[in-house]
C-alpha cells in the first residue's frame, strides 16, 4: 500500500503578512485561513492523513487547531523547509506527499485528487500543475525524490523552497507537468495570501462563493473572475514571489519591479550595474 499525506507548510512569522494563517476567512466568520486549508485538504480523495509541518515558534498556536481539526502536527526547522517536509514525511511513513502551503485557502480538492491520481498512475517522481490561478496549482512528490533532494541540497535557497532542487534537475527526477485546460488557464488570477491586498481579494471571493459551496472549485473561481473582472484590480500590483537560478535573472526581475513603481533612476542604475557585472 502507498501511503499518501497532505503536508501543510505553515508558520506564524511570515515576512510580508505576519500571522496571516490566523486571519478570519470569510471576514465575518470565526474560521481562520489555516482551518480553511485543513478542511479542504481533508476532502482530497484517497488521502491517508493531513499533517501541519511548522516551526517551534508557531507550534503551540497551531497544535490546538490541529487537535480540534483532528489532524497531525510536526515541529521542525524554521528556515530549512525541505528538512521539515522530509522529517514530517519520514516520521509518518509517507510514500507520496501532496505539498500544500499555508497561504492558499482556495485549494481545490478535486484538482489535487486528479493530480495525485495522475502522479501515481504515471509512476513519476514529481508532478506539478501549470497555468491555473496562483494559489491553486498543485505539487505532488514521492518521498524517495524528497529524500534525494534532502541529501544533496546545500544551497539555503533550495532548503527554503522545498521542490526547487527537483525542478532544476529533470535529468535526475522523472517530472510530470499537468497543464491547465484552456477553460481554466488563468495564471493572471491571484488567490494566494501574501499581502493585505490579497486578503481583501480573498474576502471578496469568499463573500461571493462560500455561502453557495464551502468547497468551491477552480471552475467557480475562474468563472467568478470572468463575471467580475474588476476583482483583479484589488491585488494587481502585488508581485508573486519567484525563484531564480542565477543572479542575472534576479537583476532582471529587480529592474522590472523598479520600473513598475516608476523608480526610473534606480532602475537605470541597476541596468548599468548589471552590464558591468555580466560583461566579462
């Protein structure tokens, strides 16, 4: 038997919006973001257990929620998230991990179930979706692949971003990419939680959809934004955190962000600096 676990990466001290996992959602409810994520994780078909993987600072506050919700909790390294996932999976005898983060309260259990089934059927090391709204894409990874990454990673950035090493090494790992169908292709929609603007948008999404169906789907989210495109204006200036393989890629992204804020002198300075650094 293959044991399948949904492991939720969550902590209190997030950089951009501290304690965001304890924000109420819907706004006028007593339900927190992390509880929404747990409840949706429980709906994943054929999942054996749900585990919160947190750090020491967050453990006490999350332990009570885990007890009430009837899920497991694991306390691990605050910065080496890869190590935290690896140890949580190993301690619970997990073979296949669905990676879930504490900033995505709209996760779709049906989409996750489909990705999980596809992952197992195709016998891949790592499966990810692409093209869905930000906050709804899925990652599934075998424990064996996670263990290999854990043993080989030395870079702090790879330790913080659990699957970064696997993504960068398709020659080592069998990677399966599931593209969003045309009707659900909407990477410009952002329903993840990093800022106050994101929270305002999520409150609006839940106001429209939650009363009709507590477990509203990806279809529901995409259709809502098609009907009410103005929703995108709420958090359109928020930039998604990205991973970069080179310093040059980070320079390019920094220049784009400066130009977006109309900081022309700073962006031009960075352009000149980049030319000096990379013209060898």
